[in-house]
């Protein structure tokens, strides 16, 4: 059974940093593209960042470029999102996902975690 579990969500002040983690099991981790998406009430799901399965090619949403870094550890079946210079508009539920590489869109991702709440507020 494929399972992805996020951790690291928290309340953080604007300008702060936070690292989200996603532990995967039940799949050949290194064959999958991985991604972080986020949802805010009243706003459609947004692709935050994607990383390819083979060469580590990455995508970042314009809103997070220069602030967020996606990485993966294939030996440990782990996906990370390092978030810095956090803004209130980064507040959302963040989901990790695994799927095929292509556009960084939800249609390319088959497996999803349960989500982790990130709240950026003073």
C-alpha cells in the first residue's frame, strides 16, 4: 500500500523558516516525480514545487521562487520542502505527492499525503 505522510507543519512568524518532510512507503520511490502542492480556503490548489525522478529537475511557482527549496533523499524515501522568508500568504495546507514527470500539475500525480498545516502569522 502506497503511503505518503507529511510532517513539520507549524505556526511560524513572517520572515521565519520551516521545513516540511514527506515520508513515502509502498512504492519504488526513486522512479517517481515528487511534488508539493498547497491549498488555501477559497483558493484552488496550487503547485508549489516539483522535482523529477531521474535528474532532479525542479519547478517552483513564481510566488515561492528564491524562498523555497525542494529536495529528495531516495535512499530514505524522503521528500523535503525548505521554506524561508515565509509570508502570511504562504499559509495553507501543504500536500506531498508522487507521480510521473511532466508539467507540475496535479493531474500528473497519483499518490497524495494527508496534508500539513502551515500558518504564517505574527
